[in-house]
C-alpha cells in the first residue's frame, strides 16, 4: 500500500514536471520577438543603467540568502553583442536567439532573474578611434552585464573589468588555405603562350609590324628603295622585323638613323626573348617545389607571409605587440578575414579556437573545405579564455555580486554538460557544409542541378534545401591546372614535361604571367628610340636636299670653270675686285650667261670669306652679315672642303701635264737625232716608210694630250 502511494506521488510529480516544461516552452516561444528596452547610441556619454546590488550583497553576506539566490527577482540590465545573439531592430529577438541568449536564459532560470525586457543590443565599433576594449569598458560602466565573449587580458583587468567563468575558448591560432595537388597528363597545346598575358602578345605583334613600317620610312627618306616595288619593299621589311624579334639580326642600315633604329630593335628583341625563354623554360622543369612549411607565427613573420587579422580585437593587438615584424593585414569584420584568406590576399589568418570550430562548418567561410588549422590541435599562439564581463565594483554599487552569482551557475552548467550541448546545437543550426564527407565532384553536380532546377521553375531556391542551396564548386582539373601554371610561371619547378602538369595551390600574385605593367618599360624604350630615329632621318633628308647638294653643285661648277681658265680657287681670290669684274664681263657674253653658276658661287665665296674674317674679330656670333647678306658658317666650311679637294685634283692634273710635255720634248730630241744621222748617199736605201711630218705631229700630239702639237721636220736635199 505504501509502495503504491509513493508510486502515485512519483507519477504526479512527473506529470507536474512535464506540464512545467510545456509551460516553459510556450513561454520561450511567446518570448520570441522582444524588443530592446535601451536604444541609446552606442558609446554615448551619460548612459548609466547599472543598478545598486549592495542590498542583495549584504543579505548574502549576513547569511539571509544563499549566493545562488542572491539575484532572485532582479531584472538585470544587459548589453548583448550580435555575434552570438540573433536580434533584428524590426522583428526583435529571433526564435532561435543565439548561443549567448541561450546561456543567459539558462542562467536567468537557475538564478531567478530576468533580462529579456531590459537589454540593449550592441554592434562592432565603427568610430575611427573606437576599439573593442573601449566598447567593453563603456558597456560594463553603463550596464549590469556585458554579455559577449570578452577575452581576458591584463590591460582590460587593470582598467576595471572583471571576467566571468569562460564559455568561449579564445585561444589564438593560425589558419591557412591548402589547395590539394592536381596532377593531369593532358597535353597543353597552348603552353607556349603562357609566359605573357594576351595583352602583351598583342602589343608585341603590333610593335613588330610598326618597326617594319618605321624602318621602311627611314629607307625612303634616305632614298634607299632601289628597284623594289612598294609591295616587295614592305614585305621584305616586315619579314626582317619578325626575324629580328628572334634575335637573328638582318637589318643593314646605311645611315645614322637606321643604325640607331637597328640598335634599339636588337636590344628590345634581346629583352623580350630573354624573358620569354626564362618563363617558358620553367614550365618544362619536372620537379616538385620546395614548399615552405610554416608552423608558428614567428616563421610566418620570418618568411614575410601576409596574415589577415580582425582589426583591434584581442588577437590583432596581441600579434601587433609581440610580433611587430609580422606582415599584418587588418580587416574590419571576421567575414572580411575569411574572404581575404580564400581570395589569396593573405596566406594566413589569425582566429580563435571556438570561432574556428564554427566557421569551418559555414560555407561562406570555408566554401571548398580547404581551410585548416596550422599545427592542429597542439599549436596555439596564446591560451585565452573568454566570457561575460562586468564592472569591478565591490563597495559602490556592489556589481561584483553579479559576477559571483553567475560564475556559480556557469560552473554548474559546465559540469552538467549544458554548455557543450548548447555549443553543439548552435553549430548544428549554423552548419552549411560538412567537410568530413565533402566531395568536389558531388558539389559540382549539385551546383549544376540547382542551376537547372532554378531555370526550369523560375522560382527562388529554398535556403534549407541541400540541392538548391548555392554552392561554390571547384574548378575542373584542366582549368585548375592552367590557373596554377599561370601562377607559377616564374617559379622553377612548376609545370609540365611533355604536357604533364603538376602544381600546388599556394601560389601568390608575384608568380603569375608577365603582365602589361611589367613589360611596358621595354616597349616604351623601343618606341621612343624609333621616334628619335625618325627625327634624325627627317633632318638628314632636309640637310642633304637644302644644304649639302646646293653647295656641292656650286663648288663643282666654280671649280670646273677655274680649271678651264687656269686659275686656282681660293676664298681670298674669290673676294677680290678682279673676280667680281670678271664675273661682270662674263655675264655680258653669251658664254658667261650660260655659266652664271660660277659667278653665283664667286659671290657666295665672297660672303663666306668676309664671314670668316668677321667671325675671328667678333667671337660668339653665329651668323655675320656682309654686304647685306646672311652667311652660314657651316655652308662656308662645306665649300672650303670642296675647294680644297678640287685644288688637289687641279695640282695632280698639272703634274700630269708637265710629265706629258717632258716626254714630248724627249721624243722630239730622239727624232731629230735620228734624222741627223741619215746621209744623203743612203737616201735611196732608206726604208720605204719614213715618218712624215704629219705622222710625227700626230704622235707628239697624242703624247702631249693636245690636238695642236706639231714638230718641224726638214729633210736634207
């Protein structure tokens, strides 16, 4: 009978507990949607909602109430952070409020206080001079409790913050992205084009064709076309330009402009072929690269790897202070940190253990399951515990009582496994990718299927459906291999032999193809030199046409005139009055009118001679006026050189004439001697052909070079 009564009591108690649980569930569901009571702007001065807890503190101290019930019936004013608290300004608290709210609800139930009708929602610091530490200190001063995962450090404790029992592992770790090795034996038909970007190839072909055109212009200005037609001429120059690009130099310039252009073309071809050969050769080296293994943040700093950090957080400040040589790239949010790591902006990232365990299960953070914890699970840069925080106040408002009560219940929650279960539930709700069973091919197929279903139904996908959820698929083996080849063109050991390619996924931006920005200097050097060569070619054409050729014609005409008249040409004689008078007399005759260039040259020589004397007396004057005419000293120098050459020719001709005259006299004496030896008695026996006067005259005339050379010959009777 007694056993039956006790059983009934147990059943009634169990039914009462079930009813109580149902009421609690209804209350929790009904509680969803609460709005924040305190809406003052964050970090505003004068915000003060911290309550006086001294009455409860004294009741607990004198033993009236136990510590676990010291906050019973109180309504705590709480500042909740958004990381683990799901709150919307329009709809209020979500049905699943987040891990921080779940822990607060459990603490409130065990300690007997409330918080859902007296809270404020915070956000990440946005001011230029605001930090997370500033937000912590402002929150504990303005509210009874600052509910977020605040990492413990001495600086914060020294400024009046007390930290509760931890529920968050804030230990600092290093994570990185690893791309698995992709090996393919497919033939790469276009690997010979990989050393340069397409834009560099296009500019190279344009420069080669332009070089052929410029060289043809230089030849045209130098009148070096020859007997070639215009089409043959262009074909030959274009062909030579392409051949010269391979360093098989084939230009044969005959003037200064062409030689300068040829030197520029040779140097440009040398640079282009050297860079192309070096990058292409790296593709054909079949050896595995020596991958740098980084296990600590010290090694990452030594090798200069970029590390993404969440700006002004405890992880960022710790590395900044203890590893000043580390190449940090601060980011505003944790989403930006993971985005920078996935895009290759940085090779490593700083993270906390707890947040890593959650983020690696979220597709937006770890889309292809390629992120990993460096040195897992042993290596931690620093052990850090994190949890709620409040003001260190034991006598003014007795806020330390809040810490003591919550620590008691938090320890109990950890012991009975509530914290672990809450974490597991939170990760299950947020998980969007399972890296333990991740298969790239299945992911790609699911992505294709989701695209097909969406296009056929023309309806937005269900976010909870595994088939229609947006997925980031991995590239195919061929495409990924090509991308990796492009990243490793400069690193020996990355590439293919006979089309086989092996690559590794930790490439950086410095190991990609030669870009336009890297090669534009070589092109600019050749272009500027081509313009300079064209300028020289145009100047040479102008000088030859308008300066040099007229001067040569004048000198040649004057020299021939003076040779015919038996006078030598000199600047002194040309400037005499006699020459001027002779020119005037010649102009009056028909012969002089036909040879006006001689007098023109004489007048020009007069001016040149006067200019020379004037230049000697007045230094620094480039041009001198004589008889109202402007004289070019360069033209006079050219005339003087021509005159000197003609003088030498005249002297040689005079020496030759003297030699001929001397030979003529010798021959005349020999003939006279021959005739004097002839006797009258032997005239009948003389040869039938005796030189006559006309024959000797002709012979002597040929020797002397004159038509009027004669010799008097008297035969004895």
